[in-house]
């Protein structure tokens, strides 16, 4: 099954659950609807499936040439240059990990309050099969696969660290999760307020002032 179809399937399930809640609610009152609304297991599954996939290209360049115009640099460029320029496509996924954490759900006056962990970088992969590399070596330099591998590892570590702290992708992940949960509760006529745990502290401060 294509992963891109997951949000559609989630929305379809949400509509089906909403219809079921409506039919059962007419028969058994609002208690059944509230039980479905407070279904932490389903909310947990929705949150985990609502991952954000990001694609791009990671780049790194290392060289021992300074290009300062000196004779020393010119000599080094001719005989001892070691320059590596690597570009590798990546695939990153952001979302919430609920393996060891709980979802808190409360309902009051037809508003469902949900607190879930903050999104994080769930996976990061460099597409090595699509790597593009350019190397320049001086006349006295021999091929060095160990050095090339070291540069690749440095590229992975540095680019992954940048992705882990990317506030734009973190916010996009939050927005996607909120939207899908809103679609889940809409058929039951519930409003939903989703808070992520990293937002709780700032909210308490705002309310205090």
C-alpha cells in the first residue's frame, strides 16, 4: 500500500467512525459518542501515521586549498590538492513517537482536549545510490577511499543534526497532525484542541500573565 494513501485512509476511517457514532448515539444516547471521542488508541494510531515526509539534497565540500593567491597554495593545488564535493538526496520523516508515551484526552462542553508528545525526526536516510560526487586531487595524491567515506559520514552527521532542529518542518508536522485529528472529530460535532508537550510550558506562562 502506498504510504501517501494513509492520510486518505485515516480521513475515510474518521468519517466512518463519525457516522457510526451518530447512529449509535441516536440509539444509546451521547455516552457511546463520548466513548468514541475519547478513544486514545485510535488517536494514538492517527498521530503516528500522520508523519510528514520531506525530501531534499544534502551537500558538503571539503578541501585543503585556500585560494588565497599565494605561491604555497598554488603549489599545493598542483601537487597536493584534496578536494571532495558530495551531493546526496535525502528522505526525512517527522512525527510523534508514542511507543513509550501516553496520549492525554479530555472532553468538556463538546471540546476534546488532546495532549501528545512533540514531533521529532523519526528517520533520516541518505540515498547513496543517487550520490553525486566530484573530487580533485593533486599530482602527488593517490585515491583514498577512507577519506571519501569519512566525508560521507560527516555529511550524514551534520545534515541530520540540521534536520533534527528544523523548526519549519516541526511546525508543518504539528499542523498536519492537528488537521487530521480535526477531520476525525468533525463528523461527531466535536471541536478539538491539540497541544504538544513542548507547547505546555509557554501556554502556562501566557495564562499567568
